[in-house]
């Protein structure tokens, strides 16, 4: 298993410039026990995949060249305006082919459509490998999900080359075109997941699957929780905490998949060692991205919560978002910084490891976890490291990208 070219670029930068960032994490026994659960889940998913391949269950596909924009597959539950305008135009301009897979798994009817910018003929084998990873992911999600969610599932993967990045001017407000990569709805019977960038596609699909299969708490009323968070960070934000929960899990599972597939022998010892190395880099990168965004706004992390006059003036004047910046970058980094505590919290408080217990009390407990960790010693120390690192402006891609995760399968 190799990492993508962009991931290798970022990993090289982080490993050579990260200074006093931690290079690994001292995993406690509770974390190792939880990693064993994830390892076993992925191992079972891998065995299930091999059985599916043996009986020819999942590679039932067809493909077409796209000659007209009318041939581009469109979601049925969302209109075309659900895409950012630049993405709509990009897909219309560059969509070259479509590959369709259809099969039934776990008493669910599943259709997966790849809309691609390059030629299709002779490349089906590459997309079969994408399907392998998706089937393994869906196996695990199905094990934890409510059975009434996503009885039929259509996944639209528009593998565009359009990457997330900072606006050219800090007069612009961070919006969907800079931050988002996908959309879906929470736990419908007839579900659609739409991913519109190739960048981070597997991690993004994992994130959206949490919503679509009802593993998060997006269906609940989080008004009290929102109030609690805005008492910590009094900024203009919708504070969708379920996005933070989901994104943290998506990044952890993404690293778990990479760690498993890295070792052809699939041993737990190698899995843990790989996970430890990658999660440390992912944490460091999360701080780097948070510092990058705050620097773009003209803010420091302390401006988000400080009670001095200049803190209040700075955040009231400079903090702006048109999408879930606080949830995706700030609160997610708080969770990832103490990912061991996050995993332990999930194992203790959830219905199952991944399935959030959707009660007001549990949502408030989740808020309390965030409040306990937003100003921890390691949180503040790592922010200082990131603030220094952001000053290195020599690599345009490193400086400008807004991807949420470092690790991506090649």
C-alpha cells in the first residue's frame, strides 16, 4: 500500500519541518484494545471481500464515454445547485467517462458510479480496486449501523481534480468550494452519497457513510450543546458537533485502513506500529491546517476563546465562515489531539464503538469532553509548534491546500 503523491509531499514536509511536534504517541492499554477491535473489523471485512471476489459478486460493471453533458449521471435526491458552482462547471467541462457497479450486500441494494476525467477503456482494473476498499468500508459500517438506514444506496463519485485550497484574498470568506467535498442526508431508507473531489475520496466517503448510515447524531437537536460550545468559542458558527465527531472517526478509520493494507501479512503488531506513526503525523497536520486557517483570518487560537478585550475584538471582527470551519478544523483538532481519550469516550458512552448514543445527556457528555480538552497542555503546545511551521512559505501546495487529512491511499 502506497500513499498518494500529495500525501507523500505533505508527509515529507511534516517530518522534516515539524520540530518539537511528537513523532509518535505512547499508546495506552485501552487504546491498544480498541485498535484490536478495529483491526479485527478490517480483517473480517477483508475476508468478506475475498469471498465476494471468489464468487464474482461485486465486479458487475458497465462503462460509457461521455460525449454530452446530458450523459453525466445526476443524483435524484439533490438538485444540481447542491454542488458549488465551480464544481458544477468543472464536472460539465471535464467529465469524460462513467463506470457503474451494481450489487446487493447486507440486504441493501448498492450502486456505485464513478464519473472520471480521463479515459475509461483499459482502466477497469483500477476501479475494481476502488470497489474493494468501498466494500470493506461498507462491511464495517453495516456492522455498526441501524438496519433501516440506506436500504438502497447510490454512491456518486465525481473524481474531479478540483482540490480544496485557500481563497486568493483574505477578504473572501471560507465557503464550500474551499472546504467541502461531499454531501448526503442522515439515515434515509433510499440514500445517496455524493463525493465531488478525487482528493481524499476514501476518507470523505467514510465521513459521508457515517451520516448516511446514522452512526452520528445529526438527526438530534443539539441546541443546548451548541450553546455550551459557543460559551467556549463565542464566534459566528452553526457549531455542528456531529461533523467534528464524524470527521475525527473518518480520519482514524482512514489511517486504520492504510495501516492494515500496508502489511501484506496483516499482522496486528505491524498494524499498531503503522497506526502510531501515521496518527502522530495526522495530528500534527491537523494543527498545521488549523493554524493555517486562523493565520489566513488574521487570528491566533487564543483569540477564539480568550476573554481579554483584544481577543473579543479580533474574533468578532475577523472570524468568518460560510461552512463548518469551527467543526471541521478547530473542534476536530481538539478531538484528534486527544484521540486516545476520544476512543475511550466512544467505547464507554456509545451504543457501540462507532454508533453514537443519540440522547441529550450523551451529547452534553460529548461537549464536556471537548471543554476538558480545548486548553490542555498538549493542545496549546502543539498550536505553538504549528504557528511556527505555518511561517515557512516555500512550498505553494503545502501552504495553500485545505485538505483535512494528510494520509491518503495512492
